[in-house]
């Protein structure tokens, strides 16, 4: 359950007296559980009808606690169940009508298993090709093109790392603005250089004889990854001369 602030005056500029929040405030709340979420992602979910924030006379979005809770449900079902947005929207609409039903199952399926035997682990490490396309709402031709540019790479057994679903969704979203996969190779190269820098820092920890020190390497990697992502975002905003709300 997401924590939502009350709408008192003590919330300052982040919320109004009526409890409404700016998109920036909503982003900060969601990032506690979903570090990869962006303002552009929230706007995209709005454009897909997953959430309908109020608008001020000047056009600014204002979200209430129910909007934040709904966004949390959407992001959670994408992350844990790899569901396409259409299925998520139908499920949430059913919940609003008072229909109680478990989330639809679009999960991992091992060889020889039927739909009723799909594993229900909430954070699967791998997804299949069909599940990836369903999560990003793309077809086989688009996925093949993205793979040809190295933007998405299958694992040796043909499956995909779960993070590939997030990458695919973002590539699809950028495509709606006319940014083609070939344009994104420079971003892929930059990401690999940043990852290499982080790896240089944590490599001595991974090789350490002490098991606790080696375990600490993963936490340090996540911490450094978060910092590099924030720095990258800040540098892009500075270069463009914009400030995200």
C-alpha cells in the first residue's frame, strides 16, 4: 500500500489544501517502490487512460490519493506480472465496479506446463519472448528491429531479463515521438560506458575473500547505479535547458 500524505497546509507547495498533488510530488512518492518510474511514464499512463488527474485552469496536473494508489497498482502489475496496459486497465475498471478478482496471470511458463501451472513468483528474473512483447505492446517485427540495434538482447536460452520489459516499454514510448531505434544506439553506448565505470568501482568488492564483502558489492552496485541515473538525467536536463516538473 502506498503511503499518501494528508492535504493539510503543512505539505507546503507539494500539495494544496484539498490534498491534491503535483506530478513531481507523485513521482517522489512512487519512486520509493518504483525507482525506475519517470514523469514521462506517468504522462504516458495518463494518455492510455490508466489515470485521470484533475487539471488546473492553467493546465497543470493535480493528483489525489486515489490517483497515486491507482498508479501504484498499474506499476506493480507491470513489474510483477508483466501485464499489457489494456489488461491492467480492464482489471482496475472491474475493481472499481466492485468486482473482486485476482490479477490476470501472464507469467512465466516452463516447458510442459499448462496455464494453471504458471509460477506465481512476484519478481521473476526472466520472461519469455511473448511476455515481453505483451508487456511493451509491440509485435515481432518491432522486437527484431530493436534486437538488431542491440537495444534488447535475449539471454542464451532465448528468454529475457525482466528489465527488458521496462526497456522495451520506454523504446515504444519514445517511438511515439518519432525517435527511432537507430537513434537510441548512442544512449545504449553511453549506458554501457556508465555501467563499466560502476563495475570498475565494485569489482574489488566482488573479488574479496570475505563473503559479506562480496554480498556488499550488490548493494554498492545498486547505490552507484541510482546515482549515475540521477546524474545522467540532470545532465540531459541541463543540456536541453529544461526542468522537469
